[in-house]
């Protein structure tokens, strides 16, 4: 996405320009705020201002996500390359794809399961109710470097968009930035907390972005097992139920220092 288009979208999707649609429970944005020149930028990129997608419930979301499993455009090599470009900064949207792809590849078929602790599916964290998603605003958030792939709904919208976009190749600078991040993780003291690592990452000035975009990227690395934790083993090839994962969150206090072998696998494929 060009810097010009991103500026236009930032203006279009600012909070004050949204009008809440109570029937669909989404905000709709007024295109009239844009100049003719800015509207032309959207037309050139075939960007729909208010593309709103409907899902009937939990089972439909899973079916739509599963339909992408054999998509030839969504190869492991492409996803990793795109993620590396996201970490490096040449394609910020790439920061969100690895988490979504991991969900696509490992989420098992299942029925909606709700337990008292959480008002969502214990397995996948999604909901079982009719739902409208503002796809245009969601894609804008991803283009800005945010990582929203926590539910199958978000993973589906993310990857359905990616499969129809040009293939992204990370630059040499992107690859080096990714390697620098991995090396910084390898150097984590055994008693370092995630918050302390975030401060060390900021001080190292390896990655551009605010605390939230960086945190989303680190969350992705944790979810696919590159950053291991003390209580539950996460990988990019097996599924861990959402409820089991978050039940351990309050116990987590540190990063685990021994990251060499886990990191080497992903870094090796990146370079």
C-alpha cells in the first residue's frame, strides 16, 4: 500500500467520521469527507469504503476459513516471506499474516463450546451469533501494521484478502531486521518479563512502529512457538484451545531464554 493511500484511509476512518449502525453493530464511514483527488486515489486502488461482510455464526466462519486451506496462493513460503517483510517494515500488513495462517493450518473442525469463564468458544475464541464485520476498516488496520487475527473471523478476512494480492518479497533490510529481532530474543535473560523485553526492543531501535504494532508481532511469534513460554507448548503445526491458552496467562512471568533452535528454524526459512 502506498503512503498516499494510507494517508487517505487514515482520514476516512478516523473515529469522528464514523456513524454507528445499531442494526448491524458496525460504524459506517462518510466518504464525502474526502476531496475529489483523495476519492480518485481510492478509485485507482479499487478500495471500497464500506465493505461490510455478514457471517451467520460460528459454523459458517469455520467453513469459510477451512475453504482457504488448499488455496495455492497461501503457501508456507509466501506467508513467512510476507511476515518477514512486515517485521522489516517494507510491508507492514505482513505482520498479521503468520498468526492467521497458523490458525488456518491447525484449527480443527469443532462445535461451539462455551464454558463459564468466557462468553465465546473455548476452542477458537469466536462467537456463535450473526455478525457483521467492517472488512474495509479491518483491512486498513492491518495495512497500518496492526495484528488482528485472534479469531477465525479475522483470520479468514485477513487471508481471503492476501490470496488476491501480489506476492511480497522481503528486502535484504527486512531479512536483516528479522534476524536482528531473533538475535535479540536469543539474548533474553532467563528472568526477563515480556514488558522488559518490549523496553529492550524499543531501545534497540530494530523495528519501527508503536507499542501495539510491536506487541502484535511478538504475540504472533509466541502463538507459533518461536517465543516459548513456561506452561504450555505452542507450535505452528498443532492447535491449542483458546481457553487452555488464556488460562495460563496469569501465571506467565518471564520469557524463556533458550530460543536458539526454535528461532533458527523460522529464521532459516526467512533467509
